[in-house]
């Protein structure tokens, strides 16, 4: 039963890992595409962000596995609360900047992509756009919540 619970907790992160890998593979395959030569900087930035997010997703999966093996309360009781809150805050700000950077580069890529570039018009491009749209929506919600907190 514990194995089923663990696999249930890992389904979404593994799907996310597949999406990140697919988007990275798409951006990596664009290196051979001649019609996007002027978009190489944006493509390079997209690949870098995908690698960072892939690494963070691997860490999340390892933490899920570790928390199912060990008791998380015993681990976090030894760490000061201040250190945990600072770490979470820094991580949250880092993720916000990564999301803004990613959305900006995907927007630059999408707006400057030539319509007659057949090597860039694959289904993986849609995954990249969906990923950027989800990040943009998340940023919008976070921005609205931040403004609401400022009004209190």
C-alpha cells in the first residue's frame, strides 16, 4: 500500500519531468534549424531555464522519495525555523525570477519565429507555449495576490 501511495505522489512530478524534457529537446533540436539563427540567444536562454527546472524537478522527486522513507518531522525538527523560512523565501523568489525570464524568452522566440520555418513548427513547440502560458498565468495570480495583500 505504501508503494501505491508513493507512486501516486510521483505521478505529477514525473509528468512534469517529461514535459520539461520534451520542451528542452525541442529547443535543443532547433540548433540544426537554419531559419531560427537570429533567435539563438533566446533559444539558449530557454534551454538554460529548462535545465534548471529539470534539475529542480529531479530534486523534488528525490525529496518525495526521501520523505516517504524517512519521517520529515524528525528532519525538520533539527533545522531552525528561521533557516527553513529563509530558504523557502529565497527558493520562491528564485522560481519567480526563473518563470519571468522563461516567459520573456518564449515570448521573444514566439513573436520572432518565421512562419515559413518548417523545422520549428512541431508539436513540441506547443508544449513550450503551454508551459510559458501556465507560468504567465501563475505569475498573474501571484501578482494579483500580492496587490491584494498590499491593500490590506
